[in-house]
């Protein structure tokens, strides 16, 4: 709200309530209120059919004690490496290499790299299910370059299914980060690079002292967007693995659906949902704090 | 100069990642034009002339005509409702001062972090109680609420950055808040609004979980669900599945190609500006 | 069913505390949920079948749209249903059938939502056993069909063992006995598809005994052929493979267990079946990376000549025949001794049930009768589908064709009482537990021992709960 203090915030007008009201009604009725109900449901044992009983913190305790519920959250954290950390790292790599030059054809690259972001996850899932199939494109490519030892049934391998699903997330997120950083790096004043070079900075130090600080805001945005996307990945899991093999790729977002609508454990599902929301909220706040902290 | 090497490296990296980004897309496109009932399970190349008929077949067999109709209706409704409501609310948040404004605004921002998964369970039971499941309302209302989080946030940024002198001039001319908004600020804000429109359109078009839970009636189904179920049915027909995927992705991709700046701006720079 | 409101009448102390917590946590808005939670879920009484015993005439029902959800997506069954639907609509021009088709997986995941929604379909295909059919009965979502069974003579049309699979006890506690909640159209069993060319090239005859079959596996492997094609990405196929193996080791035990009168899964046949899967996977008798291969993709690869055998259900016959023609052979899993009684997993196709939400139960029942009568059986036979009760057309099919092999196998199985119901019927969550654990068995993450104890624990817990439930006190947790 710093901006609010800097600028005149407009005149006081009660009529403001009238403008806000319609949005607030819809928003309150279909977002805030249901969320409150989710919290309420998470305190109950309820199968969605018969009478509910009070559960207190049981459902939340299960999140820590029941391995079948702990696993999805652990998987989610692993997936964040692929959905968030890796794309940001790759984006920064690109930003570092091109910090000194002007790229021609930027629009083309931007359009292409960003394309995965606009595709429906269902379409992405269908395409990747085919690529990751035992005789799919990925294994064929590995075989062709003599790496047949690496080829495996990606989505069906207890160890590799999770990284494979993560890889799809990396594919989706990398373009976003690259486009974001491409734009950001071009905005960093040339003089800073020149100054760094006069100081005799190598490419590595230049990256740490000029490029990275200059991209701070973009990194924060990239992390926020990819974290949120990475934790709400229901569609992709539903299409590719349904949480399998075994529970190797079960994630909170899928578990919510599975428990609430397939196995009639509504209370437990609501607890997972609330925990997921908390997780997203905490990580988002942490990212912004981290960035602001460094700024100060 | 070292820039030559750097230039080459940059283009190599850009080229590599562009290739990676495009491969699945091209794979699906090429498979979509391949022969039906081929026994191949992966991507295929068209044999001989491309089989454009696959699209018609997928359209017929997968009922994508109906699904597209549902998707268009839901998207238009959500986009329209979000735009109107978000513009009104954001206008007040940006330019008027009233008690509780800050808290209310942050309440909306909170929605940016609330995943659909955290809402869908009570939404389903509530809407079923109201007999609204299996209607378009069950898709429109919750999605409008979710889109409002972004819409309010985004439009407030625009109104904040709009020129105070213009608003001042309007007031001196005797225009009220209502007239100022619709006659001056909204027409001036067309770029910002269209960005919001395309983003909300894309989200709505691609929404999956809500559609899966709320709609079991075939005639209200939207395209992503249609594709997911089509995958189950046509697993054995890779070409048709690919053709259907293209049909599902095409509207958003078309809008994206036409308005790519708006898309990218909307998804990326909104938060940077704040 | 509404979102439950705080309980009011019981356990006052807890209640007050609960309210206080809720109030703190959620604010006043939440307490506005002061609606009474539905307590019984029993709309079972709604729309019961009329008491009449005359055959209802759909022609007199006025304009009717019958929404039917089925999962007959495959070539043969899809064709048969289409033809039968057309004929039904021709016969009763006032009835329009709105058919919604989706795959077994997708039907399974969405049916619960659809049935409890506001506009449930009129007729649905429900999977038998505790996970689906019993759950639907308990929630009062599907109608008992006993009256119609009397009117249409379904009781004599079907053998009792088949009909019993579609029964649930009146209190909704037990599957396999009690009221009739659906009838099946097709017969189904897991059998052994084989590629005649691949076997001949390896110098092998189609196996006549189980020992022949297992002995042929290393031989095929040595020749560089894939012995058994298998894709388990979709999670359900391993249930069938496992079931067939378990049946080989102890069919009676398996049958008793599924039907709720057995001793569970902590036994030798469970362990041996799982160990066999592990062994076959290790030796490469089963397709490598089966967990990553889609079910239909595996079938496609088998059709294109990759794999000597494919162990799966009769429902794939029509599709496989289309691309393999004369190369395709089929039989029940070979018995222990040549010409001995075969055993396998199977029974009948998903049950066709009438929902409690339908406004036209009579028309729905007439439809059920129409798609399962003798004429329908002949239509199915023509489409390469196995009818639950083969009709005249089935008798005319040459025994040398693959269809003939399938029908003959069905008759042998029924005569020998060799069908064991699908294992996933066993408890409400058994489909989930079994399919996920079998994926892990194949992946080497779960040992046969652990599988046996995991399955047994779930089975025991459910049996105990069921006994408690029958004793009269509903366990709400």
C-alpha cells in the first residue's frame, strides 16, 4: 500500500461501496463463503451421504500421520522443483547469456516460448502421455542417440513417474520464465553492464551483480506464478497418471478430488484442500517477503 | 569481440528451447493429419496427403459441436460478468476513499492464491442443493468469482495509473463518478481491459476441475472435459484424439496469436507493476 | 444432501465446543449454514416400480427421452448397442434414447456425481460389488428391479449365479444376495488371446494346459518374442491378470472371499499370484514397463504382432479381430489338466440399472429387457460380442472361428462353474487399493507378502464393519 500514501488516494465517497458491492456479492458467495465451508467441512467426518460427525483436528492430524496423505504433500514439494525452480533457473541461464546483446526476432521467440502457457492442460496431458509412452517420442529419441539405457516407461516407473510429470511442468513453465526475463533483462540499463565491465567483472560476476539484481521483480513474479500453477496441477495428473503407479504421483490437488468425489471422504478431502490453500498462500507470501527483504 | 560467440550461444539456447516448446505441438498437429486406425501409439507423420477429414470425424464422434457451444457460452458470460464487475469495483478501490477499502481490496487479492481445489467441494454440495449443478450457472458463477480476484487487481492498477488531470477535468465539466468511468476511463482503458478479457477467456476456456465436478450432463459439457473423455474412448485411435486436441486448443491459440502481447502482458507484468 | 450443519441433538458438550471453534475459525457467515443435514440419504422410496404385473407398454408412455449412460466404447459392443438402440426407437417412436458413452474409467469416476446430481440419467451401467452398486443402493440411487424381473422372466432367462452378482441385500449391507438391482447384457471372462503366427513361428501349439502355457513363456522369450503383452497405466488391467493367476492357484477361495464368505487375502494363492507377476516381470515375460503403457496401447501393440499372448477380457475380441483376422485365437485360461474344468475371473458385463431419479421406470425396464433378450443376444453375436445368455445365432457360429472359441469357452466355464467374480467387488475401496498396490507390485515397491497383508487388512476391516452394520448400529465413522 505504499503507493496509496504517495499518491492522493481520491476523495472519500461512500458511493464507493455501491461500486464494489456487485463484485463483492459474487465474490463472497462463490469464493469466500465456500472457502469458509471448506474449513468447516475439514473439521468433520462426512461421507457426503449420511450424517456427519465432529472430527475436530482429526483430519489435520491425519495429514501428518497417514502416509497416504503425507505422500501427496511431499510429492508437491518435489514437483515444485520442476514446476518452479527449474524453469526459473533455465530462464536465468538464458537471461545471463543474452544480457549483453540485442536479440533479433524476439517477438517470434516470445510467441513460441510462451505457447505452452495458453494450451489447456488437458491438451498438454494428451500430448505428453504420448511422448512419455514406452514407445513414445522420448524413448525413441533416446534410443536413436544411443542412450537406450535411459529409456523407460516414464509414467509407469515408480521412481521416474514423478519427475516425468514434473518434466511436463518444466516444459510449461520454462517459456514463461524466459519470456519474463527476456523482457526484464532488456530493461536493465546498459550503463550498469558497462560499469561492471570497466570494473573487470567476468560474465559470472556480471550475472550476480547486475543481471540478477536487475531481474529481482521478475524472478518474484515467475516464482509466484509457477508455484501457484505447480500446486494446482489437478488436470495434468488426472489425464496422465491418476496418481499412479501406486501413489507415486498423487498430489494434494488430485487427492482433494479423489477423496471428496470418488471415495466419499469429504472431511479429509476438505482438510487437504485447506492445507493446500495454506501452502500456496505461505509460499506466495514467502516469495514476496524474500524479494522485498533483499530490496531493503 | 566476444559478442559473436555470445550471440551464437543465445540463439542456440533460444532455438533449442523453442524447438522443445514446439515439438509436442507439432507432434499433435502431424498426428492429427495422419491415417486413422493406425496401430502406432506415438506421434505419426501423415502418410501421403494429410487427412483433413479427421477433424470432421473427431467433431462428429466427440460431440465437439455441443461442447464448443457450451464453452463459448460459459466463456462469454464469465468474461462479460467479470469485466463489468471488476471495472466497477476496481474503479472504487483505485479512486475513492471509503472505510474498509483496503481490507476489502486485500480480500480480493487473496483470491489470487486460493486454488479452485479449495472451493470445489462445498461449491458442489451448495450448488446441488440449489439445483444448479448441470446448468451453466454452476460453471459461470464460481469462475466469475475466481476471475474477479485477478480482474479487480488488474483494473485497479490501471485506474491508479490513469491521469489525474483527465479525471479532474471531467469533474470540472460536471461529470459524476459514473459518467467519468464509462465515458472517459473505460474508453481510455481499452488496452488494459482487453488484456483482462483475453486472460479471463483463456482461464475459463481451459478450466477443468470445476467442469468435471459440476457437470455430468452431456449437453452442458465444456471442451476440456470433452477431450478428457474422448481420450478414454478413442485411446485406440491416435489420429482422432490428436485432431480433437487441436480442436480444443485452437480457439485460445488463435486469440493468442492475434493478441499475444496482451496475453503475455496480462500474465506477466501485472504483478511487476505493483 | 446439504453441507452438514453443526450437530444439534447429541453430545452437547462437544457441540458447544464445536460451535465455539467454528465461530472463531470462520466468523459469523458460516453459522448461517443453519440448515439441517440430511441424515439418512434415503430417497430410496421415491419412484419405486409400480405394483402392476402386466408387461408395461412403452408405446403408451407418451413422449419420453431416456438418458442412458454406458461404457460400451469398443467396436463390437458399441455397434451392438447402437443397433439395439435404433431398433428400440423404431419399435417405440415415442421414445428417444439419449446415449452418453464414456470409458470404464471415466464412467466410474463420474457416475457417483451424476447419480446424486439433479438430473440423473434414467439408465446407467453400474459396476457390481461394494465400490459402486452397493454404494448406490445404500444411497438410494438405483431401483430394485425384482418386480420387473418377474414381469419379464429375467429370473429364468439368466442362470442364478449370474443374476446373484447383481443382487444387494435389502439393508444394503451385502452384495451377491437379496434384491436385484440390475441386469447384464454381456457375458465376460478374462481369457487368453494368442497370436497364431507368433506361436507357429516359435514352433508352439496353443497351450492345452496351464503348464503348457507357462512352459511356452521362456521359449518365446528366448526367441526374442514378447511372451505376454500387458499395459497397466490405466491401473485396472493388473486386477484381471492377478485374478486369473489367483484363480489358477485356488479359485474356490478367491470366489468365497469376493462374495464375502471367505477368509480374505492373507493366503498362499494371493502370495503366489503376486509372486508370479513379479517373476514374470523380472524375466521379461510381461511387457517391460507395463505400468507406463496404456491398456488400449498394449492391445494395439498385440494386434500389430508384438506379443504372443494377451491376457484380458472378451470385450476386446471384436476390436482385435478387426486388425488381426485369422491370426487371432482365444480361449479361457488353460486348465490344470487338458480338457479339465477351466477357471477364470469373469461373470458378466456391467449391470444395467434404473435410477431412482427416472420419471419413466417402466420404459427404462422395457429398454433393459429389449437389450438383453434373445434377439439382442443374436445382435451381439453378430457384432462379435459375447451375450450373457448366448442365443440361436451363437449356436450357428463356427467353432473354428475366434468368436466360436469365445462362445465355447463361455459354455465350458459356465458348465464347470469356473467363473470367479472380479476381485474389486470385495470392499468399497478395493478397486483403488488393489489397483494401486498391484502397480506397486509390478514396480517392485510392494512385496507379495505386503500385498497379502494390505489387502487382508482392508478386507477384514470391512467385514467387521459390515457385521457391525448388520447388527443394527450404523457405524458413522
